[in-house]
C-alpha cells in the first residue's frame, strides 16, 4: 500500500459530507472466520447450491448427516470464539469520530455491532437472531445460545435418526419452525431500502474485504459511483470493482484500516 494512496483515501474521508462502508467476509478473516471464495474458503469445501439455499439446506443435512455435521461444526468453531479484530475496531472509531455514517455488511457474525458500530445494515442477516419460518417473528440469540443450538443439531444428526426438519429445529409458539435469521441464496436480502439510501446518499464509500461478486451488495458501490461518490477499496487482492475505484489500498483490513484511521485524524487536524 503506497503512502500516497493512504493519504488520498484519508483526505477523501476527512473531507466527506457522508462516508459509508460496505464490508464483506475479508473484514472478519482476521477474527478467524474463513472467507467464502478464497482458497480453503467455505465454498471451496461445500457447494453453496447444496448447503445455502432456503429449500436445500435442511434436505442436505438430512440426506448427508455426516457432511452436515462437518458443516455445522465448521460454523460453530468459526463463530464460537470470534471477536472483533483491528478492522472492526477501526470502523467503529471512524463512526465514533464522526467520519462514517453507516456500515453496510454482508457478514452474519454480528462483529461490527460488537465492536461498537451503531448504524449497521446487515444485508445477509445475522446469526444473532432466529426467525420463525411460519409467522416471521424474530428472537435474539446469544453467542452461547447459537453454539448450543448447533451442538444439539450436530448431536441429533449423529444419531442418524433425523428424517424430518421438525426433528432438528426449535418450534415457535405459533407451531412453525425457527431457523437462523440469515439470508440464503435465492432469498431477498434484508434492509435493502436502507442500504440503497446510504449508497445513494454518500459521497465516499469505503469497500472492505469483499470480492464484489454477490448482488445486490455488489451493486451498491456502482450506485454510489453513479451519484458521484468516490470509492476506496481495501483488499489484499484486486477485485471486480478495483478498476472503478478511486483508491485501492492493498493489504489486510486489520492492518490497513487502523493506519487509515490515523491518517484521517491527521488529515482532519490539517484541514
Ligand atoms: P468472499 O469470500 O467472496 O470475498 C472475500 C474477499 O475478502 C476477497 O476479495 C479477499 O481478497 C478479501 N480478503 C481476504 N482476507 C482479507 C483481509 N484480511 N482483509 C481484507 N480483505 C480480505 O466474501 P464476500 O465478498 O463477503 O453470501 O461474499 C459475499 C457473499 O457471498 C457472502 O455474504 C455470502 C457469500 O456467498 C451468502 O451467504 C448469501
């Protein structure tokens, strides 16, 4: 990452009327949660069409309990211990210091809120909630509660006696079945209206740790740019979006973002 690029990004943020961030799995990588599309990522090991569609995931668990247990253990191991890293902390500092209006995230780990960001749009939902598939009501789930539910599902699958989703999932008072309040492939994202408002109302968008290939999230920087916003990308790799960014800061978010926060502070004092 060049010094000039860092200064340019910092000046853009310090001078912005309204900056927002769009984040993806790369921001949580340094918290120990594997990304989806990098080598050894989740989609390297499991077929998203099989394990992450609304109609398919339960059938997968029931049809292939052994693989299902692997998948659920992977989720539990990744999320049980994960805590916010330097990248999350930096984004929380930017918001607290008045330089960031919102974080729009594709991540379902809840780490932005845990780090202290208050205005967070969770486009793909959160493992911190469960939702009834029938009445649609939502309940908060603690990290411990989430892990306990996964352990219970793993134990049930291990008994090889699961033949129906009702054997695996908790019931809501209405009689429907609860599931994690996350967005699966083929389902509408959450908070899209609010995300579009942020994207179309910002003059700087900081795009961190996303491959920018999953829509509609990938459309948000395009919408922002179409309205004249500057795009800053933080990613160790170049992505589909890189060519259209005003600044590309190459590096891990946990290293680059804290440096960016310091540079924004310097730029704000100098202004
Ligand atoms: P991907 O796995 O597609 O992309 C992760 C990006 O993070 C890549 O561009 C990496 O280069 C970058 N990266 C890796 N380590 C990094 C680090 N330490 N700092 C910064 N960047 C790093 O993840 P997403 O773009 O978030 O959706 O994927 C979008 C959606 O696809 C996910 O929300 C999920 C997935 O299928 C659903 O499950 C609906």
